[in-house]
């Protein structure tokens, strides 16, 4: 709760609770309500396991604005990536529960060699679920994918992915009012990027990473990074258990991250 107050004092406007599963903490709703009480928009990202009707009801009552469900493929493809049978069915059930609530539903999808052929069917599923946003990002070799090189898309695969994203955006998503939100590792300066990122708006190329500038990541042990996706050893800025947030924000490597531009994309 002290960290909640520090975030509010620093002007943070939005917090996403992630895990693991944030709702396995017995005090997660205490934390969520404290954030909401300070005017911070609260969302949750989840794999959907154990996301019962009661959890959805409690989240909504606490003032949580949105839930994002991870669906990384259809059926067996999703289960294989998650390492658990029934994970797809659980995610689908969770998405339907959130879709029936007053919270916004979005879907996250990892794009890799398992999920790439299933993307059009996934796009239709996301629309059928009533999601407002579909966030896609390339799988990177971390977590369950750390030792599975065969999952990773190779540069040649991207020649199929980018026009496919554009086609799905035009023919499946936009007619159903679903917004495609490509992750920060989906294409830089390619022929489709302006369209995929911002519907063809001029100069809509991804110019730099927001880590440390308008994004922060706090790990379960209090480690502060510019983004939760960054490796901890190289990018940890400090420990919120012993150092105030405002002081850590002035330190390296957070400042170095925030100052990066296009020249650092390589």
C-alpha cells in the first residue's frame, strides 16, 4: 500500500496487475481498491485459470476497469504453449465471463510457429468474444518458450505475418470494432507498419521503446524496471522495499532507457 501511494504521488495513471495470477493473492482486491481510490485506472492480465464468476464479480465491484485474457492459439496449440491441458478451455471460459461483465475485455496472443497458421481463426474468435482490443506480440525465448527454439518465428516468416495482420485488420477486426494493438516487437519501418499500427497514418512508425519513460515494471520482490518484459539482471533500477520510487526513477539504467531513440533500435 505504500507503493500504491508512491505511484499515485509520482503521477502514475494506470496500473496493470499481472503474475502468475494476481488474484491468487488474498489481498489483491485491497491493493486494487487502494489504486482505484487514488484515481488510478486498474486492469488485470491473466491466463484465465481459476477466474471464476466470483472473481470476476469481485474485480468489477472493486472498480477494476479491464481484464486481458491470454489466448495463444486454438485448443492444443494454446495448451502446448502453456504446458497444461485444459488451459485453452479455461481461458475461453474466463473471456466469456469478463465479456459478460461491465469490464472491458481484451485478448493477448503470442505469435509463433504454432499460432501463426491459426491467426485468422483467432481473430474471428476474439471478435466473437466481444473483445475491444487484440494485442499481438512475437514470442521471445523466455518463460515456457526459453528452451523451445522451434517455436520462434524466423525473419522469413515475417514476410507472411505482416500482410496477414493487415488483412485481418481490414476484413475481420475493424468491421467488428476490434482494435489491433501490435506489441513493440512487431515490425519496425517495414512496408506494413504504418497501416498495422495506425491505419496508414503518416509517420506512425514505432520510434522508441517506452520503458522508463511512460512505462514501469514492479516485480513481486520490489524490483523496479523500465518494463516487466526486460531481463532483471541488466535493467533493475532498485528495490522499492528500501529506496523510494522517485529516487529510483533518477538512476541508471532507467534514465538510459528513457533517453533512447530510433538510433538504438538495433
